């Protein structure tokens, strides 16, 4: 199942507009906070699909019955751009376990690039709910490689993939390589164009640089 949250008007549209805006992007603190806010919205929407149970809670005046999550998810992100989104998810799933993957584009002189995975850290994933997030789903290859790296730690019961912006091509790549009944995809918006250098247009630019500064 694929959810594109901007198709219905809500605050997610405001925050997506701000992370795209070249003037607002000049404030890296606000840029990071908007990515975090988007993560919080995704977390709230994902929470509606999880398993809940009733639990008795002792108050100062009696006993109340309240719904609580039956099990906490594992939240995974692709470094470095995904960190603010990850923080937003973690703000709401504040008891979750966490996983991190270092993946980057290694460019070649002829214009091609490969996705390199250098590092991963994850708890066991067998029969758990995995939430794997990144800011952009451009070609889709980083997300697929990250998922394949994570499942070395076990097979999740269900995987939620989260991206603020996606290209049509990236979404099709996911469908071809990993999507099945055990997946749900959550997107902020989908853009039509992917350039020859695999940048989403109109997109928002380099999220890692905008959040944390340029790299050499």
C-alpha cells in the first residue's frame, strides 16, 4: 500500500512547501526542524496501523483503561540527511529501537554512480515492525540496498518505508525490487522528473548539505 500524504490538505503541505523554498532553506535550523515535523506527522499516521492493546493505568483517583502499543517498532535511517526525519519519528515512537546505515553515491568520471554502503548498526529484526526512512527517494537504489543490508539482522514482520519526496522512477524501482504484501510506503509528495544525474525535480536540493552544511 502506498500513501501520499500531500494529496489531502493538511499541515504536511505547509512543511513540504517550506523545505522546498530556497529562501527558508537558508535557515538550516528551520530546515532541520521542518524535516523533524514531517517525521512526527509520518509517525502519527503510521501509529494508526500498528497493533494496540488495552492496559490499566493507575491514576490519582482510580483506574483507567488506555490503549498502548503492543510492541515498539525499530526505526532505521540512512545517514546523514535522514537524521532530522529520524528524530521526528523517534519523538513519537520514543521507546523504539534504532538502526543506522551509512550509504552514499560514489560518482565516476563518466557521470555514473554506485551506491556504497559503508556501515550499519541494527538490533535483531525478526518479527518486528521496521520503519525505514530517508528524505528523498530518487532512483530508489539507496533504499533497496539499505533494506537488504538491514534484513541481515532478521526478517521484519512488516516494513514501513518513509520518504518526504519521491520520484515516479524511484517508486517504480521499489515496486520492482522489494515491495510486496509486507510493505507500506509513506510519501510526502511525488515529483515527475528525475534528471540524468538522478536528482528529483523540482525536489528540494541536497538535504544533507541544507541540514548540516556542505561536504568536501
